[in-house]
């Protein structure tokens, strides 16, 4: 049995090495699979001639290379090149290079239905029927299927279910780490961020702008932060707001979302929204999420009268 990437001793300062070869039946979900690996942070190549796999490994091993996790799709679209896949895997075994093979399949009825619905031509059915192309492909893939580490039948899987299966088998990081969160503040007077997934209006809270000593300060400064966070209205809001986030976040992760933008807005984007964006980011980090914070409009109203 070849060594699994999971069994290697990994320098904590270097991403663990992982090579995944994705193959299987046409129409079984290879495109969905490669997109999932992209979301997991893999360097991905679709329809790679197998002969180039060893060269790709050599390049990823160069000292200056930052590519440690690679996923490649090799399938019958490569025609005569695909016949070299077994030899390429043999070479990886010979050099002790860890890798895993993900094989995707589905029953004939499902594959035929998918080709009919998408009006795509089966790559091996140039002169025959889809069913004949599928039968030929199964025979060609028989030896590779026997070498697979993971065989996934997608006949009854929705795309999001296939993504979940792949994440469970191949994600080297925690589920939280696969979702990158941006928490931002903004001013409604300058428009709502067009890429926001969740928008929270905090203009119902008392505005530090109308306190002379706080007007020119921002939500990053202690006096404004204290003014906003010490209000009973704010404390009540944060309790409910965090409850909502704690309810939603696991479902975003389960759906395979890889980036979430949470935007909090006040009038000018300088005081209340800044304070609460920072506090929201603190809460998210305490639950293990990778968080970036941005304050889009923080300086636009500075010094306004």
C-alpha cells in the first residue's frame, strides 16, 4: 500500500503535500469535483495528459515553488494520452510520491440522462450511441478504477452533496478554515457594498457623530468604541446578532460556500458600523473562522461638521 499524504511528517511552516488524480466516467461530475478542489485551495489542472504528472510533481518540489497541493483531471478526453495514466501512477509509486486517485462514476441511465439534458456529445460516441460510448469508457477505465483510493457513485448525488463528500475526504484543514469571512463597515450614504452576502443596518443605535468630542474620531478609537458598546441597545443587539450568525454559519459551511462577506452599515461608515464590524470579527474569530476586516468609508466623513 502506498503512503498516504496524511501520514507524512509535515513542517508546520509548510503546507502539506498532496496530489490528487481525478478520473472516472464522463458525466459523473469531474467538473464539479475540480471546482471543489479549487475552493479547497488546490492548484488544479483539467484534462492533463498523464505523462505530465511526474513533471508537475518535480516543479512543485522546487525550493521556490509554493505549490504543495495539486489536483489534476485525467480522463478519456485525452484519447491516446490517457493510456499513459497507469504508467504515470507506476512512476509515482516507484519514486515514493504520495498521491490519491478519486474515481467518479454513475449508472448508465443517469449518465445517458445527463448527456441528453446537456446536449453534450460523449467523447467516445463519435459514430455510435451514447450508451455505446459509456460501455467503451467503462472498459477503458476498468484498470484505473481498481487503483482508486476513493470511488464515488454520483448517480443520486446533488452537486452540493458531491462537494460535501469531496470536502470530507480531502480537506486538510478544518471546515471553518475552508470558509473565508470578510466583515466590513460602510456608510449607507455611499451605497451598499454590491458583493455583500449579509447586510446589517445599525443606524438604529445612537450616533456618536452628534457628540462633539467624538465627531472627528472613528470607531477604531477607544472613546467611540466605549460609547457604542456600553449602550444597552447595543448589548441587546449583539446578543441577537451573534445568535443569528451562530445559526447561519454552519449551514454556509455545509453548503460549500468558500467566501462570505458580512457588511454592517451606519450613516457615514465612520463610527457605529466600524465598532460593530470589529466586534463581529472578534466573535467570528473566537469560533475558529478566518476573518478579514475592511472599513470602506471610515475616512470620508472625518472632520465633517
